[in-house]
C-alpha cells in the first residue's frame, strides 16, 4: 500500500504533509500579517489600529472539565502571539443516546466560569447532538487583540537566543492520565495523589497567560509557543520550523514535574512527548533571558533556560543527562494516546 492510501495515526498530521497542505490550499490577503504555518500558534490580521488574533483548537482527550480546557488552550495561543484573549466561541458536539440537558448545562457552565476568570466574553458558537461519538468534543475559537508594538513574530528569532520553559512538563498529561486512568493508577498511588493530579489543570494550571504577560514586561522576546500534542519535544520541532533555525536543548535543565515522571513511567510513556499545556516556551535575547527567568520567579512562576537557538543546518538536538548529543525525538502522535489503545 502506498503512503497516500495508508490510514493516518492518531494525533497531529506529519509536519511534511501538513506543510504541503498549507502551501497548496491556504491563501490570504494583504490584511493577513501572519498566516498558517507549523509552529505558528494563531493567525494575525491587521484591523487598522490594532491586530486581531484568531485561533481555533479542539478538546478531544478528556470529557471532564472540557469547558475549562477549551478556554485555556485557545487563550494560550493568543498570548503566545503577544495578544490579549477577548472573545470565545465554542462548537460543542455531543454523543447521541447518552447526553442529558444537565450534561450540556454543565459544559456551558464550565466555559462561562473559565471565561469570566480571564475576562473573556463567551459570545457564540454552535451545539448539537451527533452520531458516531463516544464522548463530547468541544472545538473552541478564540479572538484576541494585540497592539501594533506588542506582536510576537517567530521569524525575528536569532541564533544565540535562549529557550526558556516555564513551570515544567507535562502538566496537561498529568491531569488527563489521572482522570482517564484512575482505576489503573489506584494500585500504585494514594487517592490524595490522584486527586492532586486531576486538579493539575488548575494548579499549577494549563493557562500560560500570566507567564506570557510577565515575560513581556521585560521584553526582548522573539517567539513564544505553547507545547500541546506531542509534548515539549514536538513543540521544539515546531518552534524550529517557525523560526527557520536549529535548536540545542540540555535535558538536565528541563523541569520535569515529579507527578509527570511518576505517571509517565507507570504507563511507559516518554515524558518529552506527552501533552504539555501549562508550560510556556519563550525564546528571548541572550542578554534578557536571565532577567526574564528572575522576573517570572518574582511572580511565583518557575522558569529555566533549557537551550539555545542554533543555525538551521544544526537541526534539533538534545544533550542527554550523560552528556551525549543526539537528535531530539519527534512525536507525531502524542504519547498519551497509548493509554487509550491499551
């Protein structure tokens, strides 16, 4: 069977295939400042006195707290472009023969609560019961704004810029695994531990709005990226694509949350490839990077410099804990998809 007739795996499309689709089928006009691209978190449109930033992203791995997830991950991508999220719309698809009015109201309540917390207007969308689903799927769309002087454009990144990671990895994976695999975790962990992990979407949280805002107060930022499916490793590959540069990462500097290590080890997942919303990748001028890390910590946001930008021909490399330099692994399918197959 040739490649074009093979079934696609769960997760993001292969970067080469997606890049081909974007080149062949998308188009824009003179108002589109930043269009679609790998590692580009949102579209930016010139609206005159300001930039309008638009993003859409679905929630597919979880059913619990789906409204909170959708608002957080979509607002994160607005923040990564230097913008402020303002308006949220949601398309809610619900399974037939198992959805009650109470189920629908619960999700609406989650969206409303999350939007109010971030001062975002919940202003539209679509809801329907549809066939072929075994769980609710919520596709969010977020619109935001950025001042003309605030826009973050990855192609401004330069060799020698430092790569910063906030909080740690893999926050979202911890919450998803604890929610979806509780029965399998129980023999190996306490109930208190599992409950703590479930609440990771709130503490330390999957929103990076505060992280981005604090970093921008210092300046010198050339790119920001939200590691989602494929985890930190895939986000770094996407960042390299967006900046048209290479990346060198030091594994020993990556802050891996102990809960993430425990759960990923338990289910034999590579923590570098597990969905990682909640951490923010920041690429900044070398002379500003240490200052940004210190400023983030004054805001109670842990951060570390984990690497630096390299010439494009260098590629994407990771220096392991043993000191060996090797290719940074790629994860076109997120590691946590394995737990749904087993």
